[in-house]
């Protein structure tokens, strides 16, 4: 594949989008519901967290309706106040999900508790996440530059070590 084709491919490529992010809990029974929880982005920065919850009604009856879902985040070291947000369908990008979008505000280890209440039962799911400041590789331009650097170095080496081309009559 030529340089122009690769450049066109990179220019038109869109980032992959998942249906919810990193799976944190899969098909957990809560009352008569089965619940899966996802977080995005990965890694989680202090300024943006999307917690998406997919709840299905028991015995294959489809997506659960009429749930009240509360997301609580607490630092594992006990410092700071807990962060509470209600997950709603309006915040979700996919109408099958409930979502809560908020900022945790600080890096570190956090415990998340998802409380689910509905006409067919209630319960909670807990898990731990690590929140960290984005590094150099969070910037797509830095990743692109790092990927192209070896190619540029190889091209420079090849062009530098090539003998000069002579034109003219041969003796």
C-alpha cells in the first residue's frame, strides 16, 4: 500500500465506539433483573466518567423499565465527600442503557456502588476503579508522532546512505 493510500486511510478513520466502555460487572442478578455495568473512558481521568448500566428483565423479557439507579463514588482512602449521581436514560447515548456522567475530581482508587430499585426487586453492585491523570499517550497526535518517528528515521538513513546518482555519458 502506498503512502497516499495510508494517509487517506488515517485521515478518514474514525475512533471505535463501544456500547458502554469497560465492562465492570456482567449479568449480575439484582432482584429479578440481570445487570451489566460499564465505565468509560479507559483509563478514567478525574474530569470525566460515564457509568452505563444495562438492565434486562428476568427470563428474557427484554430491557427493564421503571428503574431508579443511584451511582455513589467514594475514595478508598476515606478522604473527601462521596460523589452521588442518578443514572437516567436521558444521559445514555443508547436508549437501552441508563447512564450517569460526572467528574470524580481527583486521581486515586475509588469504590463505585450502583444501587438499583425497581418493581421486580432491588440490590447493589460494587467495584473499584483507578482514576489517573491522562498521560502522553492519551493525545492521539503524540501517538501518531511516536508511530511515524521510526519511519522518518529509516527514510533519513536510507536517503543519507544512498550513493549519489550520476548522470551523463559513461566513459
